[in-house]
C-alpha cells in the first residue's frame, strides 16, 4: 500500500523516493511514514546518543570493571569476561528483534517512541539498583537486562536517520549520531570517574539521565502517529525469516555487516580492557588507572569530533564513502602500534589520539554507508539496522572473553594490539566488494 500522493509543490518524493518521509500525516489505512526533520531532530539525536553512549562508556570503561575488581581482585579478568559473555549470549538479537517489532508498532506516538521510552524506563530503574550488588552472578543478570533495555533505545534511534532523512542528507545526520557517541562516551567516562569511590551513585546518575533525556526527546520531536497505519498480517515464518539476509541477493548488505563486525572486534578487544591494560601492562594502581582512563578519553575527544564532522560533511559532498573507510582503517592500525613501541602512558596517549582520528573518520561514514545498503530500500529499516548493529554488539560483547584468551594463552597484553591491527586491516578489505556505494 503506498503513501497518499503529496500535495503539489511538496519536495518530499524527490528527497525520499522510498516514500518513508511525508510532509503530511498519513491517513488511516496507509503505510506508516515519518515527518521530515525539524530544527529539533538533529539536536535531539545528538542529545539522546550522547546520553546513551555516555551510559555505555561510563559503565563499560570504569564502573563495571571497578565493581568487579573490588568484589574479587584476583579473578577480575575472568569475572569481567564472564559478565560480558553472558550479556553477549542474551542480548545477541535484542536490537534486530526490537527493531523488527518497532517497524510494525502501531501507536499514536509513532513506531519508535514506545520502545525507546520503555527501554529507558526499565534500564534506568535497573541502573538504580546495580550499585547495591556484591555478587558476580547478580551483576551478570542485571547487566544482561540493562544491555537489552539500552538496545531497545539504540535500535529505534538508529532508524530515525533513514526514517526522516533522505539519502543525500544522511552523512550529516550520521555525523551527528557519531558526535553524540564520541562526546557521550567521553563525558560518560569523566562522570563515572568522579564516582570511583561511590559507584552506586554513579549508576544512579546514568539511570536517571537516560530516562529523562529519552522521554524528553520523543515528546518534543514527535513522530507521525502509526496507530491506524496499514500493517501486513502477522506471520511467525516471515518474522524469523526476515532475520536472514541472503548474501547472494543482498551481497552489499552482507559485506557491510562483515566489515563492521571485523573492525569492531579489533577495536573493542583493546578498548574493553583499557582499564586493565593500564593496571597490568602499564603498571598503574586502580585509583591512578581510573584517572588515566579519563585522560585518555579527553585527549581523543577533539581529534575524534573533528574527524567525524569533516568526514560526514566531506563524504556527502564527494558522494563517496569507501575511501574514507580505507583511510580510517590505516590510521587505526598506526594507533595500535604506539603502545607496542612505547609501553607507557605516552604510548597510550598516542594510541588514543590516533585511534580517535581513525575511529571518528570511520563511524560517521560507516553509519551513512549502512543506510545505503539496506534491503528493499530501507522498508524495514529498524530491523535491518538492528541486524547491522549486531555487527557492533557481538564484537563488543565478545571482546572481553577474546581478550581474556589472548592475555592468558597467546602472549599477554601486547598481542591485544596486534590482534586489533590485523582485524582492522581485514575489515577494510571486506569493504572492497560493496558495489552500490562508491
């Protein structure tokens, strides 16, 4: 069923040939659509992404490893790997499942808002209780539920770009998301560092922030109602079948997934153990390592933001995405070499600055590229972007377990940097077969 023909002079069809964007609210019985972006959309995406990734950054980089180390210092590496692996198993398909259901959600607040609000409320409340736990098993249970809840925000949030922005404007929108990610992680780590002596209060601050910001965004930047929009009859076969994207019929989607998976695995194997790299490889005490994590994050912030802003704008202007990914990959490999040459804080700072540039170049362009390889022109954007986001979530969740194996059996912490560089190179090679994006 198609969207009602637009009014004369409406530029929307030229901007969004898929018909997913409509300047007028769809009539009952028509396919769901979203309004064009307003002055509130980009700042809203920025603020939600900033808060969401601030929560991720503060928890993953400082609060969670600190809490685990305090409970059992001797077994901290194995325990953190256990918590992360359990989370990986249970949250593997959280984003695409929530995304697929949100594509079909019918409410007067639109398709995405109910899931974003629900995820923020559940995750926020669980964060309020996280600081009271002193059992690794209960920490793992809470962390699983928190991760699923945060994914219920991230999946629909990712879909706002193809929902509301035409293809030739997505680089700027993706850059805004990327800036929110990087600034958020930086601020999140800084905030978490202030609560090193009271991590329970730190968890509570993040929990309250994620609730307030997410609810405020969906209220202020309203989507069109989908309450009476057309929806295909429910089919369990079609629902589960939709999670399989045939690489023969959608090869660009397959290669985009593969490339992101490999790069994220290389990146997060190092990033996930940054706290313990500082304590066990560089030789810092726990308190000093907390401050060092904040320092490393701060020195990377400006180069990362500049790289995101420049690459997003430049790739839109040039009409090219792949060359930026190749450059970003080369820069990141150079960054991973630094701690091998200088196994001290200077080497870590050099890696953070260089990787900040590389990761910033990569993220804004990669996000735009992903929206251009979606099957069916993005008709199931939230579900398909959720599948692509698995390529971020799985490596991030697996990274602690893989890092633990590398540290314990393959040569210690230096091999983490070698592993990261090799996988970034392989990821760049996986971008080459993508044909529909230059």
